[in-house]
């Protein structure tokens, strides 16, 4: 029996490559695109992950249009924060070996400097982001 993997965001450039690589490594891959499942919806995510019971879950879905995200912070928050939380919780419930989040985002210098200065670095509800000054090891 082959290992099972789920790739969310499977129709994007990165997702297509992940599906291809997992297939070559012998995984039975279930790919989902935005139209198939709303990963910001916790119930949909939990049902999908529990029904498939994967060993590995890969998240290639992201709101990666930086300029648009600045104008639509709520949509970016749903895709880049809430959805990732939902996937992590669902993985924990089925004891998947890990949730890996892949992103290929090119931040412009202007946006990086905004984040460093604290402008634009707040969740959509207006509260300040938590202090994340330390790096994960």
C-alpha cells in the first residue's frame, strides 16, 4: 500500500511540481485547488483530511499577490493564517507526519520595509501582531 499525501493548492505552479515529485516518490497524491475546498473553512478541512487519512499534508496555497493583499488584508489573512491553522489542527487529529507549508512569494523591498517598520504588519482586526522578533530554530 502506497503512502498517501494531500497537496492543497495543487493547481498552482508550486503545487503542480509537488504533486509531480510526490508521484515519482510513490505517493498516492490527492490534490485540491481553491474551487474544490475552502481551506479557511475548518469543517471542510477536517472532513477532507480525516476522510483521506494522509501521512503527509503539503500546503502550496497562499495569497501571494502582495500589492492586492495590502488592499484586501482580510482575504490574505484567511488564506495565509487561518487556513494554515485549520490544516495544522486537522493534521494533528489524524496524526499526519507533518504539515509543510510551501510558499514562493517575492516580496518587494517596499513591502519588506513596511513589515520591518510595523506598517501593514497587523492582522485585519487592527490588533498589533504578536512579537515575533526571535527566529524559530
